């Protein structure tokens, strides 16, 4: 099957893992497992924004640098960044030095604070867009969905930036709002179990 590749342990994985060795642990331990932690959710949607036009390999290679540069994506701290911080980050070779994306992250941190005040948590808001599992198409057969379009539209309405439907769909895949591991992938069953045991934030 072209959508399956053998992992280091000989067990089947999603084929995209074979691109680079670092993808295997990310795939096995993170991608698709449900997340309710607001900081992790904020980090991921910001990194997906930085990935726009680039590859996830580039972002994953620089993820620890991003975490150091943005105070581990504590949005309360990032929201206080000033123009001096923007200038500092533009000189940081360890991250993606894109002014628009850096400024969007600071902007989105402010939006995140407002969202927590209005919704109780980022998790409660994001998980309200979880698709109906019974209506999902085959895994990894699309790059946007009705839900990602709706979520993108609402985020933009609330002032968020770099949150287009494709970016949002990638975020939903990674944070476990859907189980997009392909049939036959050894991690698909693990994610399905984790999602079944997961208490949806309200």
C-alpha cells in the first residue's frame, strides 16, 4: 500500500513518516493524539502559521528554537511583546524570520487571551469544532474540511491571522480533533483509544 511505510520496528506507519527519521517519533507520540492544554494548542496553531509555504520538517527542526524565542508559547507573555521583540526575533537565525508571521503570533496571543476570557479556554473553543467521526472521508484524503473552513472563518472574525482553512486543518489533524492516521497504521488504533478516553473540554 502506497500510503503505508514500515517503521524502525517493522510495524506499519503513515507513509509521510519516511521523509525524515525525526518524523517517526513525532508521528508515534504526538500527531493525532487529543490535546486539551491551551499552551500546546496555541503553540501548534502558531507553528502551523509559520509553516505556511514551507515544510513541517523545517518547523520541526526549529521547534525548540521557537519555544525559546516565544517563551514556550505562553500567550500571556507573548502578548506583551513589543516592536523591540519583533526586531530581536527578526535577527534570530534559529526561527523563521518572517515579519508578518512573527507579528501574527503576537497578535494571536492577544486574541488567545480574549478567547479564554470569552470561552473559558482555547481548548473549549477549538474542540467545539470537532467533526462527526462517522462523516469523515478516508484518512489523509483532503487538506481542508467544512469544519476547518468554519473554524478559520471564526478565528479571522475574532482577529486571528495566518489561520487559513488548510493551516487550520493541519492543526486539527495534529491536535487530535480527527484521527487522520491511515487504515493499517499501527498508531491509528492508539489514537482511536486515546480519543475514546479523552474528556472533551467544555
